[in-house]
């Protein structure tokens, strides 16, 4: 859903919904429905919105590049294993380490 994203971007530009809609050459009601997540834009409109706000379509749609050193399925697997650890100190240490791994870049470069 793009509503929150385009609302924030529009506000940063200091535009009203009506002004943004006019600049995008679409009815205000259509634009409003995008902000309220009552309607999803087609790909062409998503490209238009992204270009208007100076971001990529991926950013608009909330996609982020996958650069974690371990995949999400692996994280879930290890989280399930950690859940079975009875010692609370060891469990906390294991969870902290798993979080560290999940947030580490895949290539080992510093963030």
C-alpha cells in the first residue's frame, strides 16, 4: 500500500491533494483514494507517481533491496530453534546474535 508514503512525500513538497492531483493530471478523488489506500495505481500510474516524487517505483511500493546475510526463512528457522531454549540468559544471547546476523550486510561491508 502506497498511501502513507505518498501522503508523506506530498506533505514534504507542501502540496495539497488537489494541487498534487492537478500536477499529475488526474482527478483529486483518484489521488485521494491512493492516499487512503482505497485504490492501487496501475504500473503506469505508479511510475508517474514515483517520478513526480523523485523516487523509484520500488521505493514507492515499499520494496527494499535484500542484502541480509541470512534469508528470512533461515531467520524463522533459527528463531523457532531459539524459542525452545529453556535458559533465559542463553535464549536472550541467541536472539541478540540472530538479530545481529539478520541486520548484517551480505558482503560483509560496513553499513
